[in-house]
C-alpha cells in the first residue's frame, strides 16, 4: 500500500514551492511605492490621496492666502508614511507639487518636476554603480497622477506641455478632478475629448498591459473597463456621512449625497483598484525596465562619448610632440578646437631655425657646442653636421 506513495514522492522535486518562498521573503522585506500628484491648486489632490490610502498625509500643511500665492514658486514636497495591511508593509511616498500652474506666467513651470524625477534616477544610478549595493533606497517616481481641471473644454496648453515633457520619464495617469461638478453626460463627453487630444498631441500616458489568453473573462472585462475609464473621473472626501441608514464617505449636498466609493457616482474605486490591487507592480516594472533604462542608457552613452573624446585629445597631444596637455578652449566647438590643435602642431614642426650667417657667428664664438644626449636621427654619412642654437641637427651638403 505504501509503494504508490513512494513513487509519487520521487516524482515531486519541490521547486513548485518557489512562489511561496518569494512571497515570504517579499512580505518580510516589505514594499515601497512612490506616487506623484500634479495639477493646479484647488483640484482636490490632497483629499484624493488621503481618500486613496485612508490616511492623513497633510495634517501639518499650511494654507497660503491670496497674497502669498502670487509670489509662490513650484516646490517639491515629500510625505512618507508606513502602511500595514494584513501583515504586508508598504512604504508609501507621496510627492506633491504645490504652486504648479498657479502663476500668471507658467512658462516651463514643469521643469522643476522633471528635474526632480531625473535627480531620483541619478541617485539610484549612483547607488547601483557604487561599491556597496546593499539596502539601496528606491525613490524613483513610479506613477504621476495628473489632475485635469473640469472647468474647460478638454486639455489646456499647460496640460499638454506638462505631459509631453514628462511622458518619457514617468508613468502618467490622467485624472479628471472634481467630477461632482459635472453631469454624467458631461463627464462622458469630456473623457472622449481628452482621449482624442492625448492621441492628437502624441502624449504617451501609461498603457495597461494586455491580458493573457488564459485569463478568465471577468478579469478581461475589468481590464477593458479600466482602459475605457481614462481619464478617471474622481471625487475625494474624508468625511463620513449617513445615507440610507449606512455611513459612507462622501459629500452632502442639498439635492443629495455623492458617495466616493460608489462606481455609479465616480471612478474612485476603479482608480484605487488600478493603483493598489492590480497594477502597482506593473507600474514599478515599467519604471524600472523602460523609463529608468532609457535614463541609464543615455548616461552610459554620454560617458562613453566623453571617454572617446578624451582619448582622441590625448592621441593628438602625443602626435604633436608636446608633453603638456592641450587645454580645451571654452565655448569652442570640436571643429574649432581641432583647427587650433593642427595650427599649433604646424607651428611646432616648422619652427624656423636661425639663418646660416647667424649659425656661423654662433659657432665661431662657441667652437664646441654640447652634443644632444639622444639625437633624433642619424645624418647621412656624406653630410657635414652642424648644430644650431636650438640644438637641432642641420645637414649641410
């Protein structure tokens, strides 16, 4: 009776438990996720973030008055919080951009945001290339929620320029803010308009991965609904109200209650599911495999070009016979520098020796000049050898 059990045990190697091992190790180590929120003030960015993760990240925030907002510039602020759910730890970092789009002249106001993303890539690249690669902190921005104002006809020029400047650096997820100010028909019409303009201007927003063929139909349907929801029409609220005998998070109006977590009222639940439950790891993978790899490849190419240019300079220095480094001319292009180097080489090679009568006078005064320790070349046997003032060999036939 025990023979079948032995045969079955022999056929079982044990590598089927690898996912469990990875799971235990990952849970023990914990996870990290960096989310950036961008958009002009008053669109509910802080409220939505607090609603997404059921926490209060902005309790110490100071609200500016109208006079202070006039002089305010774009800042980058970080809020980090450790969240634990069913034994799984998540280190959540929220990067906010107060002051973005609030000025009268918003020319290149996105530059500080792009610089911040590049700085995180650069820091990770330095840590990864260093000697000690243990415990590297990943502060790269994995996702950017860009809030689009509901008061307008689609995208504004600032929205287009911001997304075009950052779409190759970070995963952009467009969000239609304050959807409770629009009717369902207006929301649907505005979503279609924004999607058309995103395609028209060639903006590359985050693309949901295609479902595998072996996925069940329910998952495929949910994935298609997420794709059709872009941009997500959201409502944020941290207050609990009572509706039909139930306490829900929402907003109380004279004509009724808007429930934040009601899919019929807004796309808040779909956005939260996408960010946390279904696509968080894919957002991190795209950041690592696409955006960071592009930055890393660009850095390595720049370093390679600098090394090649330095080698060429050293080669020109050796060929010219000079034993001092040739300085780079500030502001000069490569062509101008090479031209200056060639002119200097020609000047050194063809530097005129003294005239013959000056040589004769020199040798009458100094009949036996000091010979050079290592003459550059042997003169022809039939030639008379003389030495000029600069101690080079002159052949007189």
